[in-house]
C-alpha cells in the first residue's frame, strides 16, 4: 500500500484525464464497456479541501496505472483522522497500454456518476476503480452487484459438461495464490478474478460464492456473469469471454451512460464554440473600430495636406500666370469696375505724385501693384 502526501493542486486530475482523452481511441472498446457504478451516501462540499484530496488521489491512480495493473493508495486528509483510500485493478490478461486507458476512462466516468460523493466504485469490462474515506482495504465484501445470464438454450450434455469443468477449474485453488484465473474447453471460455487487496483465503471464498451463483442462476444459459463487490466470475460459449456482450449483448446501463456522456460532451463543445465566436467577434469589432478612427484621422490629415498642397499649387499657378500674362490678368480683374459704372472723379488741380508713391510694396501681387499705380492718392479711386 502506498501512502501519498497531498501537495499537488487539484488541477492535476483534469490535466491527466485530458492527456488520456488524446491517447485513447475514439472507437468503443470491449475493455471499456460499462458494468456497474456505485456511490457512497455521504457527499462533500464542492471546492472544499476534501475535493482537492479526492482529485489528487484519482490523479495518482491514473498515473500509477501507467506502470502496473494493480495498486492501492492512501492520502491523508487534514480535516479528519481517517485517510482517503483508493485502488485500481485491471483484468489480468490486459496489456499495459490497454490497462492504462481503461483506468483513465473509469476515473473519468466515476467523476460523472459520483460527483461530490465521499466514495465511489466503478467497474468496466477491463478494470475496476474504487475510493472511499471508510476503511475497505483488505476487507472481504461479497455483496452482489451484477448478475446477468444469457439466453437459455437446449445445450447438449457435452456442452454442459465442459461448462461445469470450466467453472470447477476457476473455483478450485491449486495452492498458488492467483487473483486472476482463466481457462477454456473447446469454444467455452471462463474467467474469474478477485481484487488484489484480499488475502488468499478471502479471494478463494469470494470466488467460490460468485461461481456458485453462476451455476445456480444461469443454469444452461449460453453465457453468464456475476460481479460481487470484491470479485467476479463469468463464462461464455462460442467466443472470447471479454466480448460476450459486444454487439447483441450490450449492457443497457452502459449504453445509457455512454449516450449521456456523448450528450454532455456535445453540449460542452457547443458552449465552448459559441463562447469562442463571441470573443472573436468582439475582438474584430474593437479592431475595426480602432482602424476606423485611425483611418478617419489619417484621411483628415491627408485631406488637410492635400488642401494645403492644392492651395500652394493654385498660388503657384496664379503667380505663374500673373508673372507671364500681367496685362491680361489686370484687364480681367477690371471688368467688374466697368460693369458697375463707377462715377468718375476729377483729379485735383496741381496734384502730383511723388516718385516714392509710385513704387509698390515688394510683397504685393500684380493686381495690387496696378491698383497702387493708378490710385496715386490712395483714396480708393483708380484713375485711367
């Protein structure tokens, strides 16, 4: 038994399960078929230290399943004297990779079936996971959990004889402690297993009880299986014992759970996509608004520059025309004077302009220079 110190954050479990989701094939495997799930009566408060401890324990179980097919773990809990214990066990004939995937799937489903429960147990076709704050390690438990029998058919005496031989072999101990037992006779195959925390006598007693129930309840059925709290036994005719429920013999509870899980995953995915779209659209709106302001400012500045450039061009063009055709410009600008028919004024007698008065200012344009020339007394009246 391993005792763990709780010093990792509770996010470790979701991260490990997320990693498992990427490494687990999407297709349903017979080793991950749902058998049963059980929850304790007591619950803990969400977000409490107890939840963090449970998450750490389950994460440690997932991690330990990468290296072994069975282990039990204990995590001390600060708020109570009793530690939280957990264990996992894979079917004895599973490869290491299949065992690791099965335990990861079992922990994931256990969190869905028993949310905020102080204890829970889940059995898949290929593995078993259990945790609780009550003492259960090393204690025998022969509580009947699942008992299922296949269709009853007119089995021949030869088939019944071979079936009984298979069950007898699974029930008989050869003196060597084995938690996993398997045998076959022709197309009849059988398997029995007890949880690894039981002693040899406890394991043998539990298996004898389960196999006795198979004989009594299933009789001449083509297949049968019995799961007690700490052991299981089953047999099947015409195929491997691990695939007897595949296709035509699927467990109804397993199907309902898998359908529920698919619906939950689908809803979460839709909500996540909608949230991402809202964030993306909001980001685009802010980006476009900022660009619009920048473009408006740039356009305003460009317009001012263009207007300034146009004004400069017009001034340059006007200056160029005035310098090249001063007489024409002067005559054109005199047209309003003739159109208004101004009243002529007599030139005062003895009026003579000084030479300095006839010199225009250097900053004046052509029209101002001509006006300055003909308006010699600077009274606003131009004399021809």
